[in-house]
C-alpha cells in the first residue's frame, strides 16, 4: 500500500530537477524512520499519511521545498525530532515551512463555544466573529502561502479517515473544516481543494441531508452526463468547422454547492441547470467569445444568464464565460467557456500562478489577469508589484497583529507588542481594571511583558485592585489606554 503511494508521488514530482527529487527521497527515508512503528487509527502505518499529503501538494505543482516540508510535516509534532535537526538536514527554508505547519495546529475551534452556537442569535454572532478571527490567525501564523497549501492538503487527507475518530471529534473537525479551511481555500481560488473540504465536512455535519441528496441527485447527474455527451459531439463538430481547436469536459457540481443551491430553489432539482456544467476549453481569449457566438447561433440563450467573468473576474481570480441556453430538445443547459490557463486557475488558484511563474511562462498571465492578487491585497496593503510573485505570496498581511487565547479557547486579536494588560481589557473592562497578574501558557509573567502569537493567557484578578497609571507606558491598544485614563479620573 505504502509502496503504491510512494510510486505515485515519484511520478508526480517529475516536473522537478533531479537534485530536488533526490532531496525529497532523502526526506521520505527520514520520515519513514521517524514515524517507524506509529500507526494511524485505520491501522495503516503512519508514514502513509505524510506521503499522501506530499502527493496532494505535488498535484498543485509546488516547489521542492514545499513537497519536502509536506513529507516531514508531522515529524516535529508526532515524533522526537527537533526542528533544528530538520534545519541541519534539509535547510532553513524547509524547517521554516515545517515549523509553520506545526504551529497552525493551534488554530482550533474551542470546544467551549462549539456546542451551543446554533441556538441563540448572540451566540451565533459571537461564533461568527470568533471564526473570522481564527481565519485571520490562520493566515497570520502561516507567513507563507505554501504553509497554508500544505495544511489544507493535510486536512483533506485527515478527513478521509475521520470516521475512525469519536463522533464529537468528528463534528468539531468537520465544523472547523467548513468554517476555516474551506473558506480559505475558496478565497485563494483553489476550487479543487475548496470542493473536497466542503464535501467531506458536509457529509459529517449533515449526514442525513448528505445521504438524501446523493439519492436524489445521482440519477439526475447520470442522465445529464449522457445528454451532454450527445450534444457535445454536435458542438465539437460545429466548432471544428469554424476552425476552433478545443476540448469539452463536464464536471458535476460539488455536493455542498448543489445542496446550497437546492435550498434556494425549494429543493426542486429540475431548476438546477448547472448540476453538471459543460466546459468548453479553448486556446485563447478571442476563441472564448467566438465560441459564445457560435453556441448562440444554434441554441437560443436564456435572457439575463450570460456572465462574462473574463471581463469581470470574480474576486478570487476566477475567469470564464457562462451562458445558459435552450439546447437540443429545449433542455436548459449551462455552458462555461474558458482558456486552458483559466481552467487551471479555477482548479488550483493561486498555486497555478506559482507554477507558471516558476516556469517563467507568466507572460500567459497579463498583469490585469492577476485579479486574485487583488483579493489578497485586501488583506495586504503592502503588495507593491504583483510581478514579484514570490514576494507577493509572503503572507505578512497580519504581521502587525497577534492572536492569543483565553483559557476557554476564545481567540483575541491584538496589535503586535500587546501585553497581558491589553489582553485583559480586550476581554472586558472589569477584567482589565482588576488585573493583578497573568499566567501565560501556564507560567506567571509580568503583566507588562510582550505576548506572542498563540499564547494562552489567564488573567489573575484582585477585587480591590486598581489600574496603575504606569501601565500607560506599556499598553498598545487604544481601548486599554482610555479605560486606564477613565479609571484614573474617578
Ligand atoms: Mn498531518
């Protein structure tokens, strides 16, 4: 079994240089040794897991450092290996990536606010703001896009064996996937990962709905594919006659996106025209518009259903032309028209650009097409030039923020350099006013010391304690400052 996966990985990394491949093999041997004797809950050797993650990362055609880090990603956390050893053996870049992946394990939905979140409005609001903070924390702690991509691949692999865990753990991990991992994959435009994460999470969060949906949709999808097969032959003929060189693929909607759409349409599956989308993939942008015209010459378009995401890309960089037509026998059908590069972008998002930029064929992506960068730029105002892609992908949007936890697992977003006093006031002004001491990660620390990302902070209160004016020299948040001043006046 492990041999098969290793063989697949070797096949997939053929786009790398021989010395890079040799390094990855070295990492494979190292990880095999490090995980020796460990087993997954499935009973398989643990070593199988890092190989699967590396293989998923290789699908994105990331660089050799990223694949090496994927192979090694659990060695520090789960075995006795020290990060310095990784650095010595595989270099500082790989060590940094492994370190980043290890740290991301801290970004978790807390048990304490997991259960009741569906019940009361104020709890939902609190849950949502906590989730948004966790998403920011996830990006802030990654520091490098590759760390995120490896962690997403890690989560996809873990979801495949989720059924072996106890059910409360299953639900927590599924919810975390739905709320944190999947949206991040979506924002990065990695449709392939986004769909897999959502579908796996959905199957655990709403098992009955998932089962019923499949029962309802599978026959419809099968019939649809058969129909598309017939009409695509006709379409290919027409396009060939007009000198357009293209291919056609179909892709069924992911389960979760189909589910959401069904809820919008009163669960009437016949109203979902794109349950299987027909994709015409052409060489150039001009061809897209030509194909659109030719399709409309044989099949009448539904008014108001033509969407030009080439002229107006979606925020995550998605580009394509969508049209819905009355195809043969009047069957309403959605057709998506795009270039090969747009197709890769839709599946691999930001990672597709990475590959192309490494391959020095980035001219296929004129600057204005780098629309996904704009989405990232909302987070990061510091991207000066999208051409310096490697630099642009450094995730330091939140480099001036830190994210720390309350003992209950709530996450608090603070500016860099913030102290336990800032933290106390961020929790509640009373907690700030009565702040007497602080335990950081279980150890007593000075309340004016600097906090770090991921710290767990427990404030020791004293009823009669009053804020000290000297605190004003240490605090970093305006909120703490104004509370301290207010209390001094009284
Ligand atoms: Mn892992």
